[in-house]
C-alpha cells in the first residue's frame, strides 16, 4: 500500500470504526466481535516513477476467530478508508 506509519496511525481510527484496537511498533491489533485482526506493516520503502517518489510498505492481515463474512466486512471497510484518489 502507498502508506507510511504516520498515515496508518492517522487513518486507522476511522477505518476500524467502533472496534477497539491496540497500536504496535509495526501495525495494530483490532478486536472484531469475539475475534481479532492483526495488521502488520512491512519495512518502509520508496517507489520511484520518474521524478515521483511514493512511500509504500507491505501490509499483512492475520484474522483469528472470525467468520469469512466478518473478515470480508472488516477488510472492505479498511480498504475503503485507506483508498487514495485516482481515476
């Protein structure tokens, strides 16, 4: 994702809505119902396209004790809030 840790921390509260979460040095753990989703951000990298430099990092999700529907709803909401402009 085109993302920095600062952007992640700023956007996360809106992305998780009413779910509680705990920040970690490389991501967060979000409580969803009786389960949880751990979001892990990889090392910060820089993608260069001509003179444009875009910070990015790999983002991994680990869901525990969630149904497929619960995770799908969480992931769709998460992605909607972290979506950037384009067209």
